[in-house]
């Protein structure tokens, strides 16, 4: 069970246990992490699960592609390390991964 750390825009840290194969969004919402409304429930159609993958972890995930990249065009303050957390599937090599939450989501 990889432990993920979510950091809110105000600096508050949340450590969450994730299940292999579960989405990062699911791990966060099941643990009631604020700042990830995930309005569409993971259907890649709302962009309210926007996260920034910490720079130190970028080699563990691919950049957003296809439909996810298109949907990120609607996200506030998209950056090169932006990902929709419903499209990030937890794997063993994500143990310790840090994700930052945008200021627009609370
Ligand atoms: Fe809606 Fe991720 S939960 S796009």
C-alpha cells in the first residue's frame, strides 16, 4: 500500500494509503482530503481533480495525454506537471509520491 502525500495550497499535508490499481483521486477522496472535489467521479470530464505532481516524482508518471490533456485545458493554472488525479493509477513505485493541490480547489 503506497503512501501518498497531498499538500494543499495552504501548506497542509495529508498522508494517504493508496491501493495498487486505485486512482490517486480515489485514494484522496476516500480519505477526505480537501481540495479534490472530483465532480465527475473519475470520468475525465470535469478537471476538478487537478493535481501537480511534485517535480521529484515526474519520472514516475507520464505527462497527460489524449482526453486527459484536452480536459486539462479547462483546469485553472495548468502547468507542465499537471495531471488529473483520476487518471493517475497507483503503482508500487509511487510509494512516497507527493502531489500538490491547486489554489483554485478547496
Ligand atoms: Fe473529473 Fe477527474 S474526477 S476529471
